[in-house]
C-alpha cells in the first residue's frame, strides 16, 4: 500500500510560501521554526527535489517549489474549509427535540417563543407535548421537560428557570359563609378544589 501524502508538511510548505518566511510561518502556525524547517525538509526528501533556496537574507522557490506551491496552497485551503464546515455543523443545532411542558405554562410561555426559535434554528424541529401529568423523560423518549415542582434527586440535569409562586384562594361569598381558615390544618374542614398533579401535599 502506498504511503499517504504528507498533508501536514504540504500545508506548512504552503504557509511558508504564502508568507515567504520560515520564521513568519512558524509564528502564524504557532510552531517552532525548527518544526517548520523539518516539515519542508521532509517534503523535499519525499519528492527528491529541493523546493526552497534559502539564506539568511533571501527566500526563493526552485522550479519544483513553484510547481508544488499552487497545489500545496489548494490543499491548505481545502483543509481549512473542511475544518470550518465541520465546526459549523457541530455548533449549529439540528434535529428533532421532544419537549414536555405543563399545559398552561407551555401555552403562555413556551409556545409563543417557538416561531422565533425555529426561524433562528431552521434545522431543529420541536415536538411540544403539553400536559400537566409528569412524564417519564427516559421511558417516553423526551429530550427535555419543564416542570413546576421540587425535583427529586436523579442523574438528570436540571436548571431553575424562574419562580412559580402558588396561591390558595377563596371567593368572598364562600369565605363569608364558612369563614376564613387561620391555619393550614383548618383546610380539612373546608371544601377545596385540589390540583391532582401536585407533587406535594
């Protein structure tokens, strides 16, 4: 099997040609000057031809160096473009997201954000599940959930978004007829409408 081309050496050579300086190329690539010099020497050894005539004051490409310079520059540009593209792909969110949220909170606060979010991240699709039931993220295949609750310890990653105060209310007519409770224990003597999905008593 033939040896793979020395892509790193060719890219370094292209940078040397671009800057017309071994020291300048080393500084831009954040390499030592010796590393840059060895890379060019390695390419020369592989090709069996001298690429650069260099002295302390003069930098000049040989005929072989001139012939190789254009292709080496193309290799460098393609390599940089490939990395930039892959980096952009890795940082741009994409794919489906299954999100669970309580009904009222989802309608009031999550759904209005979706048009702008989807316009900003067109490669993302959102499956928004609105229900006051507490879903099983793992078992039901959800990526994330918004919960209004005190969360139990688990391996899931949780982040507090905002305060959600709870209120106990009664109509003036009801309170006038049956009295205002003075202590939480007094609620047992009243007709209360409870929230069936509440996580606490």
